[in-house]
């Protein structure tokens, strides 16, 4: 499955970057932001997203909508977006798709060819959003050009409620087996120690020369890497203006950190904080259980439950089925920071294992 989404709403950049910045595997190169299954290209005139995951598409697409007030219409609003989607995926035979199409303009069963239209509608009271998908099928591969058409007007609340229902799954599930309901595998990543910062090009070579670990150069990505092998890395990539270096830290083992390394990060790059995170995706946790047994509290965010432990924060998103443990450590006092990082690292692993024992199934 490949999904490309184009929008000229460059003001959505901030929301998208905020969401992606919470991911432990995020990397940034110039105007391109990458995480597994998602690439975001940013320009002055448009945003282009390339996705290979339905789960990410379900999160991103509602974010590309806005609720606009209708001029001279009092309290009436309508959902708006200019997002256009190009989707490619495996599909069922044309015969199996026919009953789900709203229009058929070409059908050749011998060659497995089909041209048609499928629509899906989401509604909240008087407001509705219709997804219009122009389908082209050839050789059990479907290409769909998708756009969204709002209908009618209603309150701001109902417009947002309608937006929150939008789902490519609803639109494409009868067309492609890749959208079939499935039990998603549990994915646990971390704990990981990480940081991402643009630093001055002056002096960064001193860090390389200190030989904290083996130094590698990736010619394809034009990146230097201080490589701790299975324990992680610290990478450096020159930015377009050549005056800044993007320094990315990803360490999987707290014992890599020592006073010499922490002091180098602070004195050369001004990095005096490190982030720790531990995540579980596709984890099903009952709100009742996490409030009763783990003392999570409901927060203002509609889908979020949080717990503030002494050493880290825990956030569970009941819609995205994602549990995130996070902490920020001040490294000005290197010795104290080393002890604190090791302690939190182990505490996160113990807490995550406890949560996994209470996890259900997303079937």
C-alpha cells in the first residue's frame, strides 16, 4: 500500500511536526521529516505526505481538515480541506467490487480492468463529508484518486465530530484486502535516550576527534555517525546553509553515557537535556483498568489518559492504542544525570511490562 497526500495548507505544518516530534524514530533532513511508514516533505507552497501505513493515514487525514465559520451566517460552520490523495494498493477482482461502486465507466473482466467511482459519507447531524474516489483497476492493483466534499452547515462541534469520523478504511475496505479489519501486531520500542538539535558547525569536529566510539560516514545520506553498534548512535548532518549541523542522539543503553560524553555534548553543542521514551503501539488497555489499577486520570484531550509517576510521565491514547512513557533529564550535573537516567530507564521497563500484562486484544 502506498498513499500520497498533497495539501497547500502549509499552516498545517506546525500540527504535523508536533505530532511527529513525539515519535522516537523521527529523523529530519532539510525539508524532509521521516518516521517509519511516513515521509513529510515541506515546501513554501505545499505539504506532501507519503505513507505506507493505514494507521498513519487515519491519524493524518483528519488533521488536514479545518472548521471554518460561514460569513454572515451566525454560528454556522463547515469542514474544509484541499487535501488530495493518490492511493495504490492490491485489490479484489472487479466482479467482487461492482456492488460497492456508485458508477462504472469501464469493465473488462478478461483483463481484470475496471474504471469506476466509489463514495463514502460521514455525518454529524446536518453536516456531512463525502469522500469521492475515482478507481482504476488493472491486474488486481487499484489506483484511487480521492478528494473530500463537504455538504451543509452546522455547529462547530458537529463539524469537528464529522471530521473525526473520516476513515480510509470505510472507503476502501470493500475494494482492497489491505483495508480489511485485522488484528494489528503489538509494537514495543525503547526505552531510548534521544535528542535532536541544530548546532553550530564550529567545533563539532572536536566531538568526532574525541573518539567516544567508532566513527562512520554514510555516503548516501552524507552523514557522520559515532556508532555504538547495537547500543545506538550519535549522528551529524550538515544543513543546507552549511552553518548548522543537525545532531541526532539515539541510545538504547544508558551505560553508554559517561561524564566525558555528557560534558562533551554540553560544552561543544550546548545540549544540557536528554529525553527518554518508551512506547507501545496497538496496545489495548481498558480505561477502567488503567484508572483502577494504575491511577491514570482522564485529561482534557478527548482520548488521553495520563499518569505522572515520580520519574516519568505516562500517556495512553485510547483511540490510537498507543502508550507513551517519557521523561526529560537535565545533564548539567553529569554524575547525577547518569544515575538518574539509569534509574528511569529501568523504571520504564518495569512499568511497561506491568502494562503489557493488562493489555487486551484489538480484534
